[in-house]
DNA sequence: TACCAGGTAAAAA
DNA sequence: TTTTTACATGGT
C-alpha cells in the first residue's frame, strides 16, 4: 500500500460522505469501506490511514489525482483561524474538523454531473447519472471510468433520454461535449473569466458555473449563492428564522471572504449533520 | 395523487 | 424588457 500524507487534520469518513449520501456514485464508488476511482484506466482503492490515506495501486501519475480528489489543495488552517472569529460559523467547525471537500477531478465530468442535478433532487440526479455512466463509461473492477467527453461528443440526445435525461439536458450534455471550449484550459483563467466562458455554453448557467469553480477548480471565493441547498443552509444559520433570497445569500458571502468555498461546504455539512436548531 | 427537489433556456406577455 | 412555462426522475 502507498501512503499519501495529507495535512492534519483529515477526516476521511466525513470528507467522503457526499459519495454515500444520495446513493452510490458509480464513478466515485464507496465499496467495503474505501473509495474506488478509475484513474488512467486502473481502479484505485483509497482507504483511511494514519496521517493520510492508503491508495492502491498508485503510480507517480495517479498520486496528484488522488491528492486533488481528496481536497488537498484547500488549506484548512487559515480557514479555521478565520472561523474562530465568527460567532455563528465558529461553533459549527469543531464538529466538522478534518472535513476537506473532495475536488472533482475532471472538468467534463463536473459539468455533466451538475447538468444532471439541475432542478431535480440529488437522489434523482445520482440515479440518472449512474445510468449514463453504465451506458457510456468503462467498468474497471468495481468502479466505472466516467464517460469521456470524446465519447459523448459522438452520442445523440436520443441515446440519453431513455436514461432519464430530459430532451433539454440531453442536448446540453452533447452540446458541451461537442463545443470547442478547452475545459482544461479554464484552470488558468480568473473566476470571472471561467464563469463567462462556461455560461456562454447552452445549458450552463450561473449555478453550474459556480459549482464548477467550487468543486472542480477549488477556487477559495466560489460561492454558489443560487443553490437551493446553500439557501437553506445559509438561511438556517444566518436567516434569523427567515428564508433568504439568492441576492441575500450572495451578499452574505462577502462576510466570509476569502473563504467562501470552504464556508459553503461547512455550512452545507453542518445542516446535513443536523447542527441547525 | 400531488408536490417538491442543489436550474435553464425559450416562449409569451 | 420582464414574466411564465416546460422539463423528467425519485422520494415522501
């Protein structure tokens, strides 16, 4: 087994909860106490270990992918120091100590995942997404490699609607796959540039672009103010008994600058964990 | 059965 | 220009 050290603290169970909360995720599969993901055609099994995680098999090319997947890019210490000064956020953090939001490794996968989650419940989104993965992805061991952009560019919307995609969403997925936008190149652009490039694509709105910044690019200031879950979470802790509007949530984000991304994840996790009164 | 769930673009007004 | 509507599945 190859040990990958991660900065302390790191709570593997807490950080991977997302992959179990809404049913199995065939591309990031929780199986027998470990996270399975296909990296460069090989199934890698990741389990908790003292000081980090064990990953097997692990070659030099796979290690940075695993690190990214586990959220090693996000530095928790400055965020915790910031949160200690916050009367509402601060007390929520100790319960979630070691939570590192996992980072989605592939940009195309990130966008397709968000498209499946537009408007519908995450349970429904996972079900539809898994059917896409089973039809167009490649199974390696227990997990599947998420369908490649090149493969989806060759698909027709008619092939996606039987999987549960609306006609609209089927066209979004194929359209994004066939677009000439360099998705990997977005990593070099500013937050605003990324949002402008992505929202120019049909089917990608501000919500999807914000989660791309947060979950794929790990941008510290990403703050998906329009997200329903975010509105519920921010309202629960900062709404004074009222449901906040998207604009109110957006304004609230300024308070957490430059830790909006981590704050968003911690508030969502706190609400899911039942911390709201 | 009906309604809601981590939106978006196109149609109608 | 602003408001309204269609969309498809899964859980309750």
